[in-house]
C-alpha cells in the first residue's frame, strides 16, 4: 500500500523507531510513486530539493512539486509558491507564486494545521506584489515627470530636461503595450499640456 510505504519512508528518513536511512526512505518514496500516490510526488520533491537520500536536483524537485500540486497536494503547492516567490532556485515569479497561493485548491484545503503557513506566505507575496506595483515603470515615469516639471499659476516649466527625456523614454515603451495612462501622459507632453 503506497500510504504505508510513505509512512515507513518517513520513519527511515527521521530515524524514528528504526535506524535512520535516507536512501531507504528515498527508495520507498519511489516505490509509492510507481503506484501514483500523490504524497510520494511531494516527498520526492523534498528529497531532491534537500538531497535526502539522493543528490540535490532542483529541476526534479520542482517537477515533482508541480505534479503533486497539479494533483491537488496542498503542501506541494505551498512549497512551489515559495520557490517561485523567493526565486532562489529559479527566476523569481511573484505573479506565478500568487496564482498558486490564491488558487481554489489552496482555499479548499486550508485547515487549522496549515493556516499559519498559508497566510504568512500569502501576505509576503501580496506585499511583494504591492511593492512591485509601486516600482512599476509607469510609477517611475510619473516620479520623473514630477521632478522634471514645475507647475506655477497655471503655467508649466521644464525644470530638468534629462528627467523629462527619461520619463518620455519609459512612457514610449509602455505605449507599445497599449498602456492607456502612458498614452495620455505622452500626448499631454507632446501637445504641450504638461
């Protein structure tokens, strides 16, 4: 039975009631995986991530976490979201992390035992997304415009031509992505209303 194999593997991994043997634990997880047991994917992800009973292989760790997550495993999804959020092993992708953590799967499987981990990670991701919004190219362009232009009694004076040119360069790039605010700001600059 695959659940029993995983339980026995955990005992070997931790050295509880038996002599600690991470390689034996790894082999038991692989046997449970052959029976398509969802927890085996998650535990093999841990083995590959931390080198427990095998060599560290972060690509395999992410592969197994992804399979387990796609099969509805809460902790694999949490681990995968953490990996994408922290960007330690792969390119950071905060949006992907948020998609994972904010999925229906996560909402459906929250319980008292995992609530704190879930909320802590979700708050950290949400904070990073908010910061990313603040650091967006549009916000940078607006800040440059504010520094480049002085408004006095319904008249506009260019204070810093370099900052104005930097803002225009950013806005022109955003226009390529059909950013409506960037289009408005550029047209205001070109038609002299700024």
